[in-house]
């Protein structure tokens, strides 16, 4: 609707600029959607997201930067959100999942990387997280 309204009021050069701006604004939106759907895939990378969205890695990174983040940071944030949910629920389980299993389920293929990044983000080890939040 907005695109149609803007088209009516501008010449062809302005229309192409508007189309480019609209397309550029959709890149992070489409990238976020793809990341959210493929979050647990440990092979998910910026290159994979860029290919799925149909842009270069540089274009994807630039579009995310304009939105105030990077594809990698967004992916880590979403994976850690899921990991935190799972860690918080461990106390209720009769047989709680191991931290390493949670890391793998959340798309991390390296447990030591998961542990290092978790400490950097939250200031504690993943195994201590559920006791700190409760």
C-alpha cells in the first residue's frame, strides 16, 4: 500500500530509490525469519543466511548493522534465549538435561565455546544459571 502511494507521487528515478530502500529494509526482516526457523542448525552461518535471503554476506551484514546488530549476534542471542529457557526448566525435570545436551539442542556444536560465550553473556557458568534465576 505504502509502495503504491509513493509510486504515484514520484518519477521513475525516485521510484527506483524507494524500491531499493524498501528492499534493503526487508533484508534484516527476512534474515531474522530465516534465523528463527533454522536456529538449532549448528551449520547455520552468516553465509547460509545470506544465501537464503538472496543477498551477499556484505549486504546482509550492512542491513543488520543499520538495524543495530549483526547476524552473528542475533543468532547467539536467540540461541542463548532458548538455552536459558531449557536451563531454567532443568530443576523441574526428574532427569535434567546435561548442559552439553542443551548446548547441542540449541545449535552449538562446541560445548567449550558455548560455555565461554555463556560466561561472557551472563557472568556465570551455564550449570549455575538456573540457581541464579530462581
